[in-house]
C-alpha cells in the first residue's frame, strides 16, 4: 500500500524446503517463473528466496513504516509480517487455468505487498471529536447536482 506515493513494503523473503511436502507449492511457483514476472511488475520491492530445509515455508515482508507501540518512540527496526504458505487444500480455483497452489502463493505475495505494515486496531467505542466536520452529514436530499439550475432555495436568517 502506498503512503504519500511511497509503497511501504520494501522486502519480501520467501523461505522454503527443498524436499519437504509442505513446500511443494512454493517449489512449483519458483519453477513456473511467475515470481520473475511478479517482481518485474513491482520494481519497488526487493525479493529474496532462501532455503530452510526441514521447516515449513513462509513469506516474510519488511516495511518502511516505523513500529509504534502505545505512544512510545519507534525502536528503529523494520515492521515485519509473515504468512505461512504450506501446501494445503486451496479454497477454490475460481475457474482459473493455473495451479491453485501456485495461485495461492501469488495471492499471499500480493497481499503482503499491498499492506501498509501498520498494526490493525479495532475501535471499541465511537470516536467523537471537538471539531466536527464543517461539511455536515450527507443525506439523499443533498443531490444538488441532479436538480435543475432554475431551482431556487429559500434563505431565512434567524436571529
């Protein structure tokens, strides 16, 4: 995701095992040369592939966004998110021609690339402000662009 025109994902690292069954989808994805095309379409991100034999595969993403924890100063380290990409039963193929396992890897890369790196926070209470919007609340009767230009509005000044 871009913040002020700068994509926040700076590095994606794909870890996999050379012989494990859970890394089959990653090996097929690397063999299909689709990672090369994906990387060419997104030149702002660095991509690394590392072998970790005997371990499950995962994708690790590093972001430019500084980590903030409850108002403290950032510690200077990058924000890191990772998603496991074990070869498991895919959700559905949606009629695509490609291998669903390979599509799952590409979806994971795209999901991590499009994130901002910030931690998602849920608002538990409504947010109230001391400075409400001067634009006001939208209502369907405000479709002024649909009205004819000859329409006059009544103006009343109440003191």
